[in-house]
C-alpha cells in the first residue's frame, strides 16, 4: 500500500468534497424540479461516487492495484467494442487471443516496467498476429474490415488505456514514489473537462460543433469546458512535477485530446446506430463511454511526461 502523503490526502479530500457538494445540489434540484435532465445529472453523480471510490481504493493498494484496475477497465471496454461490431465464426479464435493473451500480456509488461516491449507489443506484434489468425480461419469475406475493427479495438481499449498505469514506471527526478498522483491528475483533468463541457453546453450551448455526429457537443461547451478544466489542471500543479504554466498547457493538451477521443467514439456509435457502448454504469453508458477521452489523452500524456520530465 502506498504512503498517504499530505498532498495526496488533500487531493482525495477535495475530490470527495466536490462529489458531496454535487450530491447535495443534485438532491436539492430533484426536490424542486422533476425532469429528465435533473434525473440524468443525479444518475451521473451516483456513478461518479462508485467510480471514484473503486479507483481510489485500487490506487491506494499500490501499483498492482492500479494495473489490475486498468486491466479490468480494458477488458470491459474491449468487450463493448467487440459487441458493437458484427463478427463471424472465423474471428472467434482471434478474439480469444485478444481477451486472454494480448490483454494480460500488455498489462504484465506494464506491471514489470518493460517499457521497450510494452510500447511496441500491440502496434507491432499483435497487429501482425491478428490478421494472420483471422486468415488461418479461412474466411475471406470482409477480411480487411474485420481485421481492422479488431485492431482498432485493441488499440483503443487496451494499448491506449494501458498508458495510464504505465505512468508508474517513469523515473522522474525529485518525484520518486509519487507517480500515482500523475494518474489522478490526468484522470481528474480529463474527466472534469467532460463534465464541464456538458455543464457549459447545457447552460450556454447554442452552436453544435458537429451536429450530425454529436449534437450535444457545442462550441460554447467546448471552449468553456476545455479552458476551465485547463485552469483546474494549473491549480493542481502542486501534485505534479510541473510548474503552474506547464500544468496549464499540459492540461490544455490532454483536454483537447480527450475531446477528440470522445468525438471519434461518438462517430463509431453513430455508425453502429447506438447511443452508448453499453449500460454498465447508470447515467454513464458503458465503460468505453467513460474512458473514450482517456484513450486519446493517456498515451500522449505519458510520452510528454517521459520525454520532458525524466
């Protein structure tokens, strides 16, 4: 179990304090207004309590807990991605390898700090293996499309997400034993950006960014949410190896990437004709609906920190 230093304790107290205030506001609004928007807001708050509690417990256990937590997130996200795509009998053995070989190996490499293999295992070896395994099944119908769908699912649900716990392997001068706070920093900034974009969009949103793709994503919500979340990130500089200005621009970068991730995942859902990837979390859809922003933000954040701060 990791040591609870004062900075981490203060961060967690602040996080749950914000959730407590949000719960009180949601309860007050539900007593005064009876509509779908307030009901959806309260469902989201309840889901956040569950997600934050599970995440914090796993992270407090230490590096192993964090790796296991993100591995489970990848498993459920991969299942949702695969469920959305039509599969054929010739894909089943390849999918078996994805769930029960490629996923655990990727997180094994993360857990044992094998950066040189972790960073290329899926985009090189797994990407070559999957089409070969599909081809061996002898089913050539839509071969390229089927292989590409599996590869994309591996990239998003496993490879990109695994960069979050991989932050624990970085050796940052003067920051030894504190890398867990980098994971919390990234998750707080990216996720609060999603929430703030939703709030700003509901309050002042008028112009949809991509109406046919995601009518709820507005220019006003985008600007307000991204900028405010970046300010939140700058305010959290004290739990990172960054100074306030660096924290602001890194937060701006990962919130923009988070927005791009959400947009691309929305495109997939529209293509498949569904509203959510799943129904795992009340008010939040499936696991992939919650980590779609993380898929784009985590790998870039990892490499920015590794390149500039190690």
